[in-house]
């Protein structure tokens, strides 16, 4: 992981928090959440541990912030599109899939934390994040059902298809590497086109 030390440089509070989260996500990704201490995070950021506690009172607080940021980001993006009302179901589906895969580029390191350390969240927060995950799943289900109603999609089981799409896009964090052969948008488009076109020629 690239070292993101600041050498004690002062920066605005929100910028420092974002830096801490980026460094912590990288450490959690490469070393594991249980094996990464607040002391280690502070060293890699380049600040004293006491300063780190000013921004995040515990490692759990960091984990909570990462989960909340990730789920709020994709919910807000989809809600804006729905409010604008400019995309048909096909366009909405591509946008949702692009949002999910693009997290690998915009939030590297966060995805493993989001999917593999969910159960380590404090119970009240875990329930809140679970509700938001359910809400997002419902937003995707709504897109598919809109497509069926509009005659754009032929889906025998929209809920099962919702889970298949989420699995396809979310699992990409295991193999997708920013700067590789295809961009996140290209991967999302490939998933989308394969899903809509299918792979069976009927021959």
C-alpha cells in the first residue's frame, strides 16, 4: 500500500478525516481489520495517535463511518436519478451497475471492509446499515419491475434477478484492479449487456 503520511501537515478537518479513512481502508484491506491497530493507522497517516482519536474515538467508529459512507453514496446517487426522471429502466439499470463497480475505483480498499467486516459493526449500527442495504436492494428491484411493466425486461423472478445482479457487481471487488485492462464503467457495461442479451444463441 502506498504510504499516505502527511508529515504533520495541517489540513482541514474533513480532509484529514477522509485521509484517515483512506489509509485505514487500505490497511484493513491488506492486513485485516483485527490485525490493524489505531497506532498503526496513526503511523501511516503521519499523526499522533492522540490526534487520530480526536477524529475517530475508536477503530469501530472508523468501520462505522466507512459503511455509512459507502451505502449512503449509492443510495443518494440512485435517488437523484429517480428524482430527475430522465432515464428509462435500461438506463437506470446500467447506472446502478456502474455505481457499484465504480466503487472499486473511487473507494479502493473500502469494498473488502464493507463486505467482509459487516458483522464486526456494533449492533445498533449494524441494524441501521442492514436497513439501508435492504433499501438499496429495493431500489434495484423497483428498476427491474419498472422494466417488466414497460415491456423492456422479461424477468420471471425480479427478486432473484436483483440478487444475481448484486452478486455479479459486488463480487468484482475480489478481482477488479483499477488501472487494469478495463475501466469500472466498461466492466459494468459488459455485465449490463451480457445480462440483457444473454449468452444462449438458441442454436
